[in-house]
C-alpha cells in the first residue's frame, strides 16, 4: 500500500497544476509508473519461479548481489529499491525528448514540482513523445527522442528492476544499478549535467571496485575502452560545440540562411570526423554506428551525461575513495551557485588521469 499511497499523493499535488498539456503529461507519467508498479513481482519469487528463464534468473541473482554491494561498499541508500521485477514488452522503459532552439546549445527545460527543471521530458508512450516533438519542430527546434533503459524516482518510490536491466550484459547491468541508486544520494534541481555526470562517475568507480573485489579487475578493460571511445567523441563534440557557440553568438547580426548553412557545415564535419574515428571500433560509439545525422539536441544530451564525469572521479580520488566523504563533498559542491559548481568541476576534470 505504500506505493499506492505515494501515487495518490502525487495525484493530489498535481491537481493544482494548470494547463491541458501539463495535466496530460503528468497523467501519462503517473499512469505509466503506476502500470509498472502493479505489474511488479518480488524478485525472490521470480528467481524461484519454475518458468523463469535461466539467464533471467542468473541476472536477478547477480542484481541482488550488486544491490548488497551498493549498500555495503558504496554507501548508497538502497532502501527497498530493486526488490521487485517487471517484464517489459519493449527494450526501453521510457523515452526522453530533448528540444533545443535552432541557434542555441541550451536545451529547453521543463519544470516540475519538487525536482525542479530538467533538460529532457520522459514519456511512457512513443506516440505521446512524438506529439510533443512535433510541436517543438513546428517552432523550429532541433529535437531528439531516445529510449531510456532505466530511470530513478529519487527515493519517492521503491523503483523496480525490469527486463531493461536484465537484457544488458552483466557488467553493464551492475553499472546501471549503481547509476540509478546514485541519484538517490544527491540531486540538484535544475542541473541535469551535474546530476547525470555524478551518477555516471559513481557507476564507473563502483563497477571498478565491484570487479576488483571479485577478482575480475581485468574485465574493467572493456569499460575503459568504452570510456576512451566516449572521451574521444567528447573531444570532437567540444571542438564542434565551440564553433557552434561562436556562430550562435552572431544570431542577431547574421541572416538566418547564413546561420543555417554554417551550422549545417559544422555538424556535417562533426559527423564525418566521428565516422572516421569510429570506423575501426568493435562496437557502436556514443552516437551509434556511422553514418550519423547530428543536431543541437544530440550534442546537448551527450554533454549532459559526460561533461563533468572526470571531475567527479577526481573528487572521489581526492577523498581516497571514501564514498561517504565523497558524497558529503558532492552535496557541499551542489550548494554552490551554478557557475561556481561548473568552475570547480572543470578544474577537477583538468587534474584527472585514468588509472590513478
């Protein structure tokens, strides 16, 4: 009854929101999450179930080990999270819409009670996301819709495991569990880049420690190779976004057709460079297999999840990998004004080196 009571509480809170679009959005969000919760089964029952596929059973057993590790070794506030399981009929649990003005790299932000403003909007229905995307496209925005394997309710609910987790490789599933639990530690309203970079740093350092303590440290090499590909892509994105930001500063003086032509040239060059960079990779890179088509929304989303990851990893190193002390430092950092947070993380990032 705890979950149901919390959903009814949210319904009451959202009743005061005005606007048909706002009400429709929150209605689908509440209905989508409620659907997940009503379909959830206790993990231990699924593990014991005679009809449970062996691979699913093995993944769920591993998830329970990772959950225990997260609490005991990473000091993550596990609570009753991930004790239930949902079998999804699709590879993603929600899709996120990102919308960015034609001549900007600052994404549109949607604001919500309690959690503040976010640079994306999640939908349980691809059709609903597509309708909202169409409205932004009509206004000239660059948009992107991407499937999301998992999301966190930041401790408001006991989030379940689902088949989006268990479809992943073992290491990626464990890392995702650490990532989603990290969102329960620190959440800065309105700062998507801070929140996602922090959670990604916890997932990486958590996975490194997990593998090391299991005597499988060499398996982190695959994660490091993936990190290297992501960092190489990030270098390309930084160069391209630098050029785009310089271009967009001229939006008041240059004609729109000139801005579009130069923007298109920068994005096409980025796509070409990415294609060359990724041609010998043994798996798709951050933007997927080449050739790719990129826009402001793709770049904004990529930067949100990666920009300050090295800075947070350096901050953990500065605290001798003491996770509780690290979390306290992150909370303190999160209380600073946004420009001070960004400057501090930029300086930490410049000090970071892999394999410290």
